[in-house]
């Protein structure tokens, strides 16, 4: 029997505890991760940095007197919600590059990134936007964003391990729909849509660790974690309230699990076939994870045990499928 999972999709509403769970696991020994949580050394993929860079280009376009291309304003949702699929297409490319250790040295990392975003959008039926900006505007925006984009590209390359043997790839994402929506959520909102955009290679090996919180708890924790001076941080970024209500006012994971034709899985129809992704839930509706933001020497042993037991129970379910 295989000892560790190949790919774990770490899914939940914003501020639910995904990053804290990652932080907890990073403090465990390799033996503990493998024996108790069925995880090898983790390699992380996350779509949040792409959302942050989309907002950054919009902010700079607005300063130049240009029309924003991704978001209605700095605190509003996507202009075109098809970009939930754009983000998954970018993750698919990152996964493929990870497998081959593909490295590029573009003349401009910012231009390279935004060309990738256009290509990803087209692949899911969305529009080109960056390519339609004038050459002068593209040049000005890229000059401003070059360092951030270069750092992102460097981090991507540095994330490639010497081998993926014994590793677990963790792909983190949050999806949802407008508050009060009926189920199933209409595409391109929710997990049903986004899971179906993942590549066949990911879906064939993926399991789901779902951090379960209510939308109300998600909003509370989002407000508590927000550091306006660190908007690009995985641990401290805040999601605007309009986005929390209209993109994350609910999610469809419970509906998908209840309507799967195979208990304990999420059924995903994609690439001409049906995939059954095992799902395990870590119940964080009553907050168990916020303390993990503190220095590990200050972690309360009883709180740590509650996290350990919750994660282990969910991961044991994944391995039993």
C-alpha cells in the first residue's frame, strides 16, 4: 500500500485555516508527516499570487489613467468570473512545469507573466486583455511590476525539488459563490467548475483536504488576519468584503459530496471521463487554527493536539479510499 499521497487539493473558503494547516505540517518531522498524515515532503502550488498580481496590474493601469482589465475596482470581484478558470489554467501550467523542471529567462518577467495570463484565459474561453493594451502602456506597467514578477518567477523555479519521489504536491485554492445562491452553483463559480478545469494529470492523482468553516466564520477570520501593509502575504492578506459576499458567500463542497455517486468522494466530470476524488474534512467551524500564526514555541499543547487529531482523521479517510 502506498504510504503517502501524491497530490492534495487544499480547499476552503478564505481565512479558513488552509495556510495555518500548511504551517503546522511544516513544523512536523518527515516521519510524522508520512506516518500520521500520509504526506511526503510538500511542494506547494497556490493561485493567490496570481490574483495579487492581477490586482497589481489593475492598480498601476488606473494610476496611468487606463481602464482596469481584471477587477471592477481594488475592492470588487472579477469583472469576468471566467478568471476563476484562468487561475486553474495557470496552476495546470505550473504543475506541468514542475514535472519537467522547466525554467525560463524572459527579457521581462512581468511581460512573460501577463502573456501567460492571457493564454490561460483564452484556454478556458475568456478574453485576451493584456495583449490589447498599447505597447507604451505595457512597457510602463511592466517596468513598475518587474521586480515583483521576477521574484514570483524565481520562487517558482526555486520550488522545483531535485525529485518528486516521495513528495506530496499541495495545491491550495478557495472557491465559492454569491451569498444566498442555490445549489449547484452556476459556472464559473464554485468547486464544481474549477475542479473540472484541472488537468487530467492532476485529477488522476488528486485527493481533497477540505477545511470546513461557515461563510460567517470565514468573514470573521478574514477580518482578523488582514494586514493592509502586507497585501501579498499568504498568511496576512485580506479579501475585500464585497468579494467575500459575492464570490465566497457560500460554497458547494457539501452539495458536491452529497450528490457524488461514490460515497466519500467528489465526482468530477472532465476530459471525457469521470474522476472520483477522495475527500477528507478538517472541521474548523469552531476555530482551531488561528493560534498557529504565533511563534511555534508559544503553541498550546492542547490546541496542537486538537489540530493534529483533526488533520489526521481527515487524512486517514483519504488513504482509506
